[in-house]
């Protein structure tokens, strides 16, 4: 089963809500001026797993919410996520995402910066329209945290001796922060009490950590066809992730890895050899173990909720993020 089919099957219980989300998202994009709308429509057409809006919807279904508030939260967070991708692609000089040209590849660097900035603001505008100040606090804090994570990643490129704690600090800012905000905002719009809303916030954080570690493992073990970009793309950009960090601690491959990584500049065959050494080391298994640990922590946070269809789907999401192959 393809990953898209896996995702569709997993989210079948909220299929109607996701269709409504897509309808409202397209209408909101169409409301913008021509060039801005065309740029975002290009990204929207590329699709994606829509994990963040799905988490907003599933979290909100643990209580009762106003539909307009729910969809504004889901769209606002998706726009903010998309804005981060526009800027990430620009920073990484990536030409494609999910097989489609990136915004800066289509329009140039300066327009891409403006498009990203615009949709950060548009996302914030949608969530502000809900009229719950706590959501504005959650969203603004998440965006600040994401920016700090991006800066930490940029300033630690090719630092092969950084600690696992340093890595965790980066991914909790770059990835976990927005998944945590998605679940927290879903709980807020559903008017859940503080205990349950905070449990959702922690659930999203642990889920985001599991998601990013699993994603970093895929960058080493998947095929280029599966992930839509060269295997070892993070490595080529100088981003050090958990699989490489653990491989550098594996005596069976560490010396060969360090010799390759010391080459300046590294050649394509060097990158391929590094990927091969990571695959044959114990690193992938160790990293996957930590991804499962975070997924288990996420699942445990759901114990404050009675058994229900939304809770069951959120529990399955914990398995999905660590078992997906794309």
C-alpha cells in the first residue's frame, strides 16, 4: 500500500472534515491577488499528508467545537507550515518538493521570501479571527520556536560532534513545536479543560519528535523514488541527524565515516559511501528505537481521554509516523 493510501485509510474517520478543509483552503487561496494566489495554489496542488490540519480536527473531535473556528485553526496552521516549507526550500536551495518545482525555482528568491512572509501572516490572521487570545499566543510562540530551530540548524551545519541533546533541541523546535500547537489548538477550540488541552499539547510534542526522527531515518534508508529527493539529502546540505550521529559512535564504521566526512569537497561517491556505512551500522536501529519511544510517550498522553473514535485514530497516528516509508 502506498503512503498516500495509508494516510487516506488512517484518516478515513475524518474524511468528510478533510474534504471540507480542502474546499475552504482552496477558496481562501483563491481570495488572494493573482500572483500570490497562483504561488500558493501551486503548493496546495502538490498535496502533502495534511498531518497538521488532521491533528487539529482529531483533537477538536475529543470535545465540541464551532466549525468555523475549527477550520480557521486548521487552515491557519497549514498556511504557517507551508510558509516554513517555502523558506526551508529557499535556504536549502531545493529545486523540487514532492516532485514539483519549489516557489523560488519558479519565481526567484525575492518573490519566494515575500510569498513565505505573506502566508505566515495569513495563517496568523486566520487563527486570530477565532477570537481566542490563547490561540494567538500558542501560534506566535510556535513560529518563534520554529525560527529558532532553523537558526540552530543553520549554525550547526557539518558539526559532526554535536550531542544528541543538541539534535533534540533542534527537532523539537523545527518540527515538534507545530505539531504540538496543532493538537493544543484543536483542544482549545473544542473548549477542553486545561488538563486535557495540555495533554494534547504534550501528545503533539512527543509525536513530532517521533515523526522527525523517523523522517531522518528515511533520509538514509529509503529510495530516491520513495522520498522524492536524493537519499542522504540532509547530509549533502550539511545537516547532521540522529542516524549519522549514532553511526559516528559505532566503532565498526566510525573511522571510515570520519575519513570521508573530512574530505573537502566531498564527492557524490563519498556521500553515497557515507549513506552505505550508516545503513550497515547499528545507527538506524538505535534511531528507530528512539522514534518508537517518543511515539509511546505520545500514546500515553491520550489516557486522560475516554475511548472514542478520535482517540483511536490518534493512537494509530502514533504507529503511522514511525512505520511510514515516505
